[in-house]
C-alpha cells in the first residue's frame, strides 16, 4: 500500500518533503490537509499508533494556533477535545503528516523518513 501524505501546497516543509520523496523515487498519495483534514477517528488512531505525545501533532507555529491562543487553551482541554479541534482545522496539524501501514511520520525529518520509508 502506498503511504498517504497530508500536506499543504504553500508549506515550505511540505515542499522540501516532496522534493526529497521525488529524489528517492518514492510515491505517496497526497491529500490537501487544508481541504480534506483527517477525521477525528483517524487522528485518534494515528496518535495512538505513533506513540507520540498529542502535542506533537499541533502546528505550533501556525496562524490558527496563535489566533486561538492554543498555547494556553490546550492546557485545559482533554484529549478528545484536542483531537476534535485538529479534525476541524486541518491547518492546526503539523505537516507533512505521513501514514504508512505501520508508521506515522509527523513533520519532515530526513533521517526518520529514510528509516521509515526506505526500509519497509
């Protein structure tokens, strides 16, 4: 199964990730995170599968994160509320977000991507 990558066309990190994928001749199914954000059910499953803390899934440098004052608000929100927020606002999700059969990649880290996408 081809990995799925949620990304935003105008995101510099996503562009860097796409360039890297092309150089490695790796194919992914691309989904525009701003137009088609993942469902809360998928997010909950991926967060659990990733083993990463929920806060790693937030795009903390994004406009929506800052406009909604989430640095403070997240402290009082439970996991379910945070996941619903991510599902409502795809731009709140750290990108690119790559889903493979056995792994979840959040953000672009070349070493992590190499290990996950080229060794499976």
